[in-house]
């Protein structure tokens, strides 16, 4: 090897080491698991933060966790005891926002760990999903209240009743059309609400599909999990559906997110796997090393990574894409 080629080769190796110190390069995606500092923490929701770290809720120990790309954890205790933090999202104000299902509040935490909490007007509403909207407000689902809520970054809450009774709204996401889209688990519908509060609902083709998680896809459509239908669904903004059966039977797909590879990544609650489906409907599944870990939520992270929570395993999983 010539001196010039040797220098170039060494330079490339050094660059790669600096880029992926925590997650060595590999030929195919592989799962790495990081135990949370607090045992039996029940990690649930997860989202990328404005600080390029991953933020997650610890539902069993009433904390909000942060983990860096190199695997360093920090935990912050939620002020209200036994608040039951569930979903979490990054807000337009540079803070993290989360739902407190048990205490019926919406929480805000800064990247330095300072909290604010805002009570929801409807008592016992059981807030679950939360997402940042095109209007720079946070939008959330009220699972038992059967409403979609909106909270400004100043903490002002407005609620909009879902047309279908007892619909059990769960996941919510900002759509490519500027509206909010959400999954109606019990009504078996995908709902859409404008930032002004006008609703449209679209019935899922599979009876009893029980949609749970939802994400805006890279193809301009909405993608969702059908937990009881054991399918991944796709719906256009005009309400046209396609459904794709998950290869593993009875896998109970739950959380879903767009990955750095422009595929949809999802958790298999009962299958104990992480699934990936392309916009063309091609599947791949990865088995989670910890048995019966109960993977819940999933989100894309920096450096071509996908992160997910393991509720029973009390771990944060990470996949680095090649």
C-alpha cells in the first residue's frame, strides 16, 4: 500500500470511530439494549429532543428520562406523585411535553429538567398520545374523555369532543396536510381534526383492527398499527386505505415511527420484535434480545438510529442502521 493510500485509509477509520463510538458499524441492523438507571421503571413513550438526545417516560417510577447517543442516562422526577407519564413529544418551544394519564395533566420539561404541569379541564380524561401540530401547539388524545386536546406553549388548553362515542383515541401525529391525525382504538377508525377543531373519521377496513399508533409517512400518507388486526395500515389524506399483514402472527403491533431509512418502524408488543415495513409493503423483523420485554414506543434518533422502549424489560433499545 502506498503512503498516500495509507494516510487516506487511516483518516477514514478515524472519522468512522469519531462518528459511531457508541455503535460500531455493522453489515445489518442489530439491537443494542441499555438498562434504565432505575430498575422496573416501565419506560413507555420516547421521542427525539431538540438537544439531539432521546427523551422517554418512565411510567412505573414517575420520571422522565434522557439518554444520549453514547448511552449516558439522566432521570428527572415528575413533580406530581404517581402521575403515570405516558407519551412524550418535542415542542416548538424547545421543551419536551408529555401526558400524565393518572394525574390528568399535561407536563412540560426543559432540557435542563425544569417542570411545569397543566391540569386538563375534563376530569378523568386519561391523556395518552401527544404530538406537536403545524400551529406550533401540542395536541393530545384523551383516551377516556373521548376528546382531542390542544395546549399552547403557554399552557392554555382547549378540548374538542371526538364524534364517535367511546372511541378511545390513542396515538396522534401531525399530518402532511397540516391537520392532526389520530387512532381510534375502540371505534376502529382513523380520525382527522383540523387546527380549528373540525373532525373527519375514516373506518378501518379490517373489523376490530384496533388502531393504536400512527405516524406521518415519507410518502405523504398516514401509517398506523392495528393491534388486534395484526396489520400495518396506510391511509391517504383523502381516506383511501391499504393494509399489510405483519409476518409474525398475534404480534400486537403498537408504536410506529418513520426511520432514517424512510421506512416505517414499529414495535411488536407480544411478538417481542421490532418490525420495519417499506412504503411498498416489504417487511423485516428483528428479535429483541430480552425475552418478553414488552416493546412500547419507537422513534428515530440522530446518526441513523432508531430507539424504542421496553416496558417490562426496563430498557431502552437502539438500532443503528448501516
